[in-house]
């Protein structure tokens, strides 16, 4: 199983970006997927998670109302739409699969995830 995040870049405060996480090596349908981020000098933090069919989601308080997670299992891709970006959103963003593929839990705890893909850098600055 491999995941590859893309779509990062430099954006001004208040701007938007859409990140993509392309999944390969198995069926995306089998996996709950999480988005995480890590800012320089900080620990990795959970941003959002989505269940296998895509109807259960959870967001970190810091992004609630601004970010939207979605998935297209037919395209093997999970998305993170980020609106109203702030300088504190600057980080490398990663996607990963939930270790427990059977039981849904809205955890954003990074050790509960594996198959970490290469991240994509998001920089929010004027």
C-alpha cells in the first residue's frame, strides 16, 4: 500500500488549496484515511479523518468549518479542501491509513495510522 499526497504550495492568508492523496497497492474502499500535518519544530497532529464509505468524518478543532475531507474510491483518491487558510496552517501535510480497517473510530491519534505517504508542503504567507 502506498499513499502520495500532492497539491501543496504557497498561498496567501484567506486563500484556498485542495490536497489530494492518491492510494495504490490495494483497494481504497478497505481503508479509513486520515490527514495529518507537521509544522517545523512541532509534533505531527491530526487534521481530519474519513471512514471507508465516506459518510463519517472528524476534524480537529483548529480546522473545523474551514477544511473538508472527502474521498472518491473509484479514483483511489482522498481530498482535503482547505479554505480560509491561516499562517498557522503552514506545515507538511500527510495522509495515512487507519491500522484498524474494520472498526470505525474517529481518532486523530497518529500512532493509530500507518502507510504514511510523502507529504506535501503548504505555506500560508503574505
